[in-house]
C-alpha cells in the first residue's frame, strides 16, 4: 500500500507518538490495576481522579511532543515531521483507552478489558482496509484515518465503560498522590520496557533511510504476532497476584503462567520462523523480502519479550515495581550500547540481534528477582488493605 519508504514514514510517526505517549503515562496504568484490585470500594474516586490527571497529561504530551519532533526529528528526517506531528493527536485516545482497560483489569472484568483493547487494536486493520478501498497511498492520509477511528473508538468505549460500571466519585488529591507514587515506582520500568521495544526504530527514524526503516518495521510486525498471547497471560496474572495475600501462592501463580507462556510462544516462534521466507513476502509483498531474516531473528527476541511481560506484571502484582524498573533500565542500557555499536555496521540485522540481547538480559534479571523473593523484602502494602505505598 505504501511501499518501503512510505512504511518507514508511517513507522516513524507511530514510534514517536508511542514513546511520547508512554512517557506521559507516569506509570499510571500499572498503578490503576494494582490500586483497584486492592481497593475495589474506592473505584469511583480512582476513576474520577484518573480523568483529571488524563486531561493534564494529554495537553502536555501533545505540546511537548510537537516541540521535540521539530527540534530532533526535523534535523534528520524533515520530510516526515508533518505526518509525525499529525499523529501526536492520537495520544489522548491512547492514554484514556489504556486507563479504562487497566481499571477494568483491576476489577477483574476481563471481558471489558478485552473489549476495550480489541476495539483499540481494530483501528489499525479498519483504517488500512478503508485506505485501500479509497486509494490511499500516502502515510499521512492513513494516519489521519487512524486518528479519526481512534477518536470514535474512544467515545464508544468510554460510554460503554460508564454504562457498565457507573463509577461515582470525585477527584481526590490523596488518591492522585497514591496513584502517582506507585506509578512513578513502576514508571521507569514501563518507560524502559517501551524503550527496549521501540528504541531501535526510534533511533533508526533519525539515522537510517526510510526504506530501511520500513523493512525493519515489517520485520517487527511479523515477529510481534505472538506477543498478544503473552499480553493475555500478563493481563490475568497482574490483578490475581495483587489480590493474593499468601506469598507462596502468588509466586506459584507467576511460575505456572510463565511456563505456559514460554511453551506456547517458543513453539509459535519456531513455526513462524520456518515459514517466514514464504509467508512474510506473501503478506507484505516481495518488495519486503529483505525483512525476512531480521524477522526470524526478532522471533527469538519476542519470546524473551513475552516472558518479560509476564514476569514484570507478576512482580508488580507483588508490589515490587522498583525491581522491574531496575531490570528494564539495565536492558535499556544494553539496547543503547548495542545499537550504537552494531547499527552502523550491520544495519537492521544488527538492530535485530541487539533486541534479542536486550530482552534476554532483562529476562534473566527478572527471573533471578522472582527466585530471590522472600517475605521480608515485600512492601507492607502487599499484606495490608491500604492505599499503595
């Protein structure tokens, strides 16, 4: 539809908005799931407080992002600044749907969580199909279509959320402080996780050609098809661990889900790797055949990344977001060092191997953290019905 260069421009706009959006969250999604799972009776106050925070976050994110894109991306890829600026207006939609879904997750309303996430994800294929139907051949046109449908989905999901759960409450400063306090502990882990997942494309958007970025973006898309499975496991694990008072039972839940995720994701990665030389060009077009081998490398990275998702949410459920942040921060350092070393020499192949190295490093650290946990290092909030410390 867009070709390698257009796909590169599209990837640049997506990755910049994604990174800025995650920076704006301040760790609130994890704080909402944890807090609502432990303080269900305070759901109304938490919801109203979240809306107040969301308004401020959205305004600042769009403004700061607009300036940052002009200053940094404009120096290296001036032709994509316009489309990247346009897609910044998706950030308010991204934030509110994230908050609604994690609130539903904390309440263990998994059907509502899945409905919100599925509706948000459906924006992409709907926009592409409609774009094909009307003859879209420019990245900025497709991005505008996506923003329109994102806004529509946001209005519909917010309405359904309000009708189904009827939250009653008002903005509470104490809850705002508690949410942000827990969120900031988890924030650096979430930020580093996004950095590990997106830093390669983020740097490539400034330092490589758009066609090469387009090839790599397609490789990532192919390899990431397994990732929603890990997300589904982590979605259920987080609130169940947070609401479990016994440490032994909580660790058992994490280990059981981790084993299941590892078996399924590794089996899927092997299968997708074997058929990649045929399936990837068949789906995306022969112009994207250079993405085949990076995609096969990234499939291994996706297995590690999925395990990290499960381990991270398990540890957050135990009230240990700081440990997750430390591991992800180390992974970010490995990603940055590896990209600076290998990206100029090996291009997209180097970026793919760096992802495997970074995700594998984080997986080892998080596994060690889980094994080493004993009751004396758990925060008091895991054993008391109180707002998060």
